């Protein structure tokens, strides 16, 4: 909860930790030779654990009960956290009228930190994911959709119009470069399966003193994605979209 996890993530953690419970029950069934005895095994472990407590060996009691207490603890925490979120957002919780605003701002900051750390982790956001989906970055929050740690865009969505809105310096250019490289990676994989070789043409209408720096960054990333030729116009390429035929166009990035 301190990390700003949604309740659904705690539920998934509880479900994943049920593997410990399954191993515990199977081991108890093999030892006790009966499911009724297995069902009462946690009660017996708890009762026998009081002797360990008096002997200064309380950690043994906790270790014996971990397969039961960990999933139950995650599930209980998820229920309490879901209720807390509901109480704050609906206005029936908190001591002050501004409690929902303060709570949401605190959660947003924690979720942003978690998403940044997830994005910065090596290999967490590759150029291409499963099902030819392009990973974009860590997810902060979702509305009306299932929350996933990494936000992905379908490969086919890049054939449609897109608008990226954000303040100056928030990472719009980095996002576009990642989308270009991800699209080229997916298109190259489709070409190896019998499709056409991909062509990527990028027009930087804004320009500016850092245009060539961004172009060189794009070139390096596209080379890493498998592009054989990346040319920057007008320094390295003479490309006329009005006279060239699509089948004769090279793979290039123009700015």
C-alpha cells in the first residue's frame, strides 16, 4: 500500500502466493494420510507453536504458518485497501473535506515513482512485446481498462492517426522515437514472414538546433532494431516522395 499498488495487484499477489499453500497442504497430506488431518494442520501447528514461543523460538511458529498467513494477509490487505480507497473517494472517510484530494495526490506521486522505476529497470520495457505489441512505458493509472505494469500499443494502431499531447520536456519526442523503433521491429518481423520490407519516413516540422541530435538518436535506435540503412535528409539522402516508387524506397529516416 505504501507503494501505491492498486487492490487488484494485491489480489494477484495473494493468488500467486497460494502456491506455498498448495505445497504445504500436499506435504501435510503425504505426512498425515488424510485430508481432514490436513485441514486441521494449521491449528495443530499454531497450538504446538506456543511451546516454541516460551522457549524463545517463535520464528519456528511463524515459518510453519507462512504458507497460510501470507496469502491470507495479502487478501485481507487488498480488501482493506479497496475499502480505504472507496471511503476516501466517496467522501465518507477522512477527517477533512480535502482528504480525497490529498489522498489522490499522494497516491499519484507514489504511482509515478513506481512507474519510473519500472521503466528504468533493464529489460522491463523492450522494443517489442508479445503479440506484436509495442511497449511504451510504465503504467501510472488506468480508467475503464485493466491495469497492467507496462502500457503497450498494438502494432496495427501505428497505421492510424495519433496525437501525443504534453508539456515541454515531458518526453513526447522520446515516446515517438520509441514508437518508431517498436513499429520498425514489428514490421521487420512481419516482413520475414512474407510481408514487404518496412519503410519509415519521419518529418520533423519543428526543426530547431537539436534536430540533428534527435535524428542521430533515432538512427542509433533504428540500427539497433535492425534497419540496414538510415539516412538523414538533406545531409545524407536525396529523397523525392513525388517521383519515387514505394517498392524502390529504402528504409530511411528523414528530418
